[in-house]
C-alpha cells in the first residue's frame, strides 16, 4: 500500500470509535433495516458537517470525526452480521 502509516492511523481511530460505541450502547444486534437507518443517520451527519464547513454552522470542523463514526457504524453492522452467522 502507498502509505501504510496513514491507513494504520485511520483504522486505529475507527477501532477506538468502535470501543466507544460498545461502551456507550453495549453490543448492538439489529436487523439490517435498523442498521441501514443508523448508517443513514451517520451519513446525514457527514453531509451536515460538509454543509456547515461551506456555509457556517455549529458542526463546522467535524467532518473527520463524522467520517470515523460512519465507518465505525458500518463495521458494527458487519460484526452483527458475523454474530448472526452470515
């Protein structure tokens, strides 16, 4: 890979966020429909961060954090699928 260090830093941050999510919410075992709704909410926060960066707003400067949360939720969904044996 072109920059293993950058990838490692990003993945470490996502793993850290997954730990935070588990500590906050416990193990999450939702249906795929619920996971899609949760992921959609996180996607909306990414869009909001971009708009606030462009036009101003109290979520300006949060894009990276929101992207990490989005990725962590996608991983949580995959973990749930594994627990279901998929």
